[in-house]
C-alpha cells in the first residue's frame, strides 16, 4: 500500500499514525507489531521513506545492507535465522532500525534494541478502516479494469483473514466478476477443474461448486428454505439434505 494512503478512519489507526509521525522526528529504533496485512510496513516506510527494506529472513542481504546504510527497515524480524547476532550487528554499526514483527513475537533483547514498540490492531477491530479500504481498493480496481469506481456492499462480507491483503484480493475479484458473462464464468470453472479431474467420482466431488453458490444466493434472496425449495423446484427434504452435505461451506447462512 502507498505510504501516503495509510487509512486513519478508526481511533486505533489514528493513534498508530500519531506514533509514526512522532517517530519521524526522532532518531530512535522502533518495532511495529501486528498481524499480516494491518499496515506495519506502510507505517515503517512512512517513518523512514528513503530507507532500504529488507526481510529478516534474507540474512546475507540484510547484513550487507546494514554495512552500507545509516537507517533500514527490517520486515518480519521474527524470521531471522539468528536474532542475537542481528542485534549485535545493529548495535555495533549504530544503524537506525524500524522493524516489523508478529504481535505474539517476543525476544528479550529486543527490549534493549527498540526504544519504542507499538502495535496495529487487526482490521476486525477497525470497522471504519475496512469501509475506507473498500473504497480505496475499488478505485484501484476501476483504474486497472475500467468501469465505475462503485462497489455494491449490500451482500458483501469482507474477508479479513489476512486483513488488507485478503480484503484487497476479495474486492478485486468481486469487481472483476460483477459484470461477468455466463460463458466467462464457465471458462473460469473449466480452467479450475482441468488439472483437478481424474478420479472415478469427480462429478459428485465437484458438484458443490454449483450447489453451494446456488443455495447461498437463494437463501440470501428468498430468506427461507421453504421459499428456496419452491423456487428451485426441489422437495424441502432434498434441499435440507443438500444443505447438510455442504454444511462446511454454508455455516452461518441464515435458513
């Protein structure tokens, strides 16, 4: 995400951005913690916009960069093969570091290295930011694929499993598919199935690809199993059986 577009619609993101803004004026090391996709790297680059960005897992590149830099952004510091050696290297070279890490990560000597540690909550706790991100990603999709920068969120349930990463992917897919033709949809399914076919029960194994979206859409539109069974021309017991067979995909659906 562009560092100039860090979303600050929620109280939590506003506080994180204030801390980052303060760090721009200081020369201390800082550790930004949180789940994947919450904006850690975005804020790190906001604090040090001209700093090289190196993953902690890439030990050789990281050490070479430390030798030739006055400041650096280290991502996913918990993935370092030797954190103790990394800390000693940073301290000996007096390089300013802004690092990112998982919220659950802990290493005792990091408290000595980083004067400031702060976290960014997941998007599931930042509802206002989710709305703004949907608008931003929709504009991005419109620029990439053409069309209106409008996104119908009526039946849209944000995928926040990987925060902004999963949400962006979801918005892009929904935007791309909103005007899809039936032949295009069939082409997508054909390509998906091509490498997966090969057993003696493939018809039954992949029937859920048709049944699940049909049932989910029907329950949302008609609000009840009784009405849906009538619209589909199915016996209600048959519909219940289909729902039970696909329960792993239909959990949480109103029936």
